[in-house]
C-alpha cells in the first residue's frame, strides 16, 4: 500500500509542460484554472476572486503538509523516524547538507 501511495504522489508532481503552461498564465485566475487540470485539482475552488498570491501560497503549503502527514502516518521504522527528524527546523539544514554531500560524493 505504502509504495503505491508514494508512487501516486510522485505521479502528481507537475511536469515540465505544466510549468511551461503556468509561465504563460497572465492572471492568477488563469493559474487557478490550469492547476485545476492537474493533480492539484480544485484546491482553490472555494476561494473568492480576486485571488491573492498569499492565498495560493497558503493553500499549496496546506496541501503539501496534508500529503506529508498522510505519508508519515502510513510508513514504518526507520522511515517514520527520518520523517519526524526532517520536521525539526535545525535538522532540516543537516539533512540538506547530507544530501548535498552525497550528490557531490563527499564523505
């Protein structure tokens, strides 16, 4: 179940073509309409016009946090501990350093 869940979330990540379409949006309403055609669905459907950037930002963060919490609840050790650690702000910097070091093959 968990692997299918993660694959589903991964499949929902915006593609390059989505980003190209988003860059051509002239208004925030256009952006809202385009995002509605992606896996983001109608997460802005209940928001009144005129739409503000802060509202979009808040709703995107809310969606990300909800998905993260869902993944956290479904996983087992040691992944659950790792996901707990990356929620602590001081540990986020350490995780970024570890990933960067791994990518650049540093020990």
